[in-house]
C-alpha cells in the first residue's frame, strides 16, 4: 500500500533549513548564484510531484527485487478521440527552449492526457505522460464476503507498509493496544471502519483495515500474520476451505494507491493552479483494474452521496451525464479537504480530477475536461520543460504555533493544522467548536496534545502533566491570524497518561477538559 503524504510545509520555500528533504540551501553542487525562483515556480514543481504521488510513483519502489515485483509493461493504450485546445507559447525567460529537442528524462509526451477547455479560473501548470512505466508498490491482500462494500458486509484489507521505512503517521484519536508481542494502534474512521496498525519490531509493519469484524479477532489475526518475501503469510488462520474468518480471498494488488483516488496504471497527468487562491487540481488519466479499484475505494476514500450536494452541483452531474459521462464524487478519508471526481471511459481508461478543493469546484471543472490532441499535448509537455511562466504571487506564510527540541513543529495554514517531525507528520482540520477542546495525535512512538479555545472563553494557557515527568511550565495558546481562535501543541510521552490544567492570561485557573 502506498501512503499519500501531505506536502511538506517547506516545499513552498518557506524554510531556511531545507528546501526539500535532504537538500539544504547551501549544498555543494547547487548554483547558489542563480536568481531565486519565484514561489509560483516552486508551486508548479510541487504540483508535478503531486502528479507522481497520484500514481504512487514517488512512494513506490519500481521493480523491487525483494518484493518480487514485475518489470514495467510497455502496452500503449488505444487512443481516444482528441479535442484540441489552444495554448500559449512557453515563457522564454525561464530557460533555453527545447521545443525541437529531446525532453528531459523526467518528462514524457507519449500518451496525451486531459486538459481544461474554456476555463479561465485555473491556469495550466504541468503536464507529463507516464507511458510504458508501471510502478509496483506495497502488497495489499483483500478478503471479503460476497457483495461486501465499505460499510456493509465483512471485509479485511491487509496492507504492507514496507516502503514507508521509518515513517510513522500520526493518527487522530488512536488507542495503543497489543497484538501478541507486537505494538499496535487502533482507530476508527468516521464511518466506523476499523484500522489496526501493527509494528512487529524486527519485521515489516503492516495495517489491517476492516468492517464487520470484532476487534478481538483483528488482534488475534494481527498476532499471527507475517509478511514474508513479497507476500503475506497467514498460517493456520486460513482453513482447509481457503477462507479466513469466513471470508474468501478477493484479490491482491501491488498498484492500488490507497493514498490516492487513482487505481491501475497512471498514463498521464495535468495540473492546474487557481492563482487567486493558490489551490491546485490534478487531472489523472489512467487504466483501471477491478481489484485495484475495489481496494482503493474500500480503504482510501468514501463516495459522496449526490443527494448531499448543493443544487448547482447536482445540475453539473446531470450535465455530465448528458455528455455521456457518469462521474462519481469521492472524499479522501485521511487528507483533510481532499476530494475527487472520477469517471470511466468505454475504452477502459479512467479520468480523475482531484485536489484539496471542494467537490463543487471539481464538478465545475469536469465539464471543461477534454482529451488533448497529440500535438497539443506535446506542446504542453514542452511548456512544462521550458517553464510555465505563471505570474508570481506571494504565498501566505503559515503560522508556527509550537516547536520542540526533537526537531518537530506545529503550523497552521488556513484552516489546517499540521505537525511535522523527522519521521512523522499529520494534517488535521482546524475548525474548533466553541470553548476549550483537546485532541491527541499519536504514532507508535510519538504523541501530541492539540489544545484549542475560542473567544470569549478565557483559557489562554495549558499545563500538561504526566506521571514520572518533571513539573511542566504553562504553554501559551497562540491566536490564529485575526480569528477568535487560539491553539497550541504539546509533545507528550506516548506510553503515559496525561492531565491538562487550563489557565487564563494572568495564570488564574479556568475551566477546561483535563484529558
């Protein structure tokens, strides 16, 4: 399973420690005399990275020997009818033109993707094909009863986390448990699906995601499951009838990008940026695989009921259906605010518009999405190589509300709060209800308390205490911009309980949750 990670806060150039993981500003071999790039160009680069993540490219290990992955395929999809959309010339100030020369290794134009036609709110930022490359990721086994869906019936997905290395995601409202001799975290998604992350210590971590199965059974199974050479071993959990707990094997995938909405093989990707808001959208063109699709939809996202959409969005759905497109609106389960509109074509390919934007915006854009003509696509990819030349616009800087000696920090950007550390991170929505509140994010080795409050409540400081730890000093809640919202983050020992005392600005005790 490929985890889809939120972009690093400093990927937009806001950090003076490192522009990207492992690349410091003063590294030898980088031409520091060149003029600095605008943040818009950096944003475009980040959008290109998003395209790779959407297909599981960066997190996957292509052709990994110890996972017995298959080599890349070279099948070319059957072209569909193309619709031409005019584009402007590349910005000559960005670099030397390669319009008539070979493309750089990181770009390809073999399979035309989708573009937005007659759409003025979003600006083209990036395009590339991924022809002939099929990245293999972590193994995901699916067990299910006939007809089981996300919130009906009994099903179990067993996902290897080998490619995650030492990365440990922070999870909201998770509970530490033991699965035999292994440490584990258990939590529930908003729709009741249960997740169990298991760390056997000397062996690869894995995750169980399930519906309709008792936690006791999951813990028993987790203590028995082993990840061997590229495959899971279930021992005597699987009976002579080939069933696991009454469930049949429903398929195994190495390309089900559970952190994305894209299943199968990514063929081409296009990104657009909305300059006035800095929002971006990725249009992925891919093949579809029924096993991958089922796994992606079971463990990565939920379908949005059309009846819950506003009238304008339902009208867009009707308009798309009149065009012969039957889209599905989906919402990501653990990337706050990330949505998708996806539809299948008669030739077996899939189009997916996705990004950190509202579903109605994606539906508006879907009406304008058409397949690019081959020559137009070639020009778009070369525009990407030469530099798109989007007018520079300053990004609003995120607010750092807390930092720790172990190289972690908590930042607020808009309505999202993120915690970044050397081997962990998380992003959650910052939309507190009235009054003081506490929330805990934890991994198997780290834990953080998020404290929020709203005006006119007077709690402006917290004191976090844990057994066996020295007396803690008060920590101030920082105001978020000009909003009547205050927040802070405190690192705690994940293996100990904690209590919280609330103080006002003058150090007087006030009411607030203790844990």
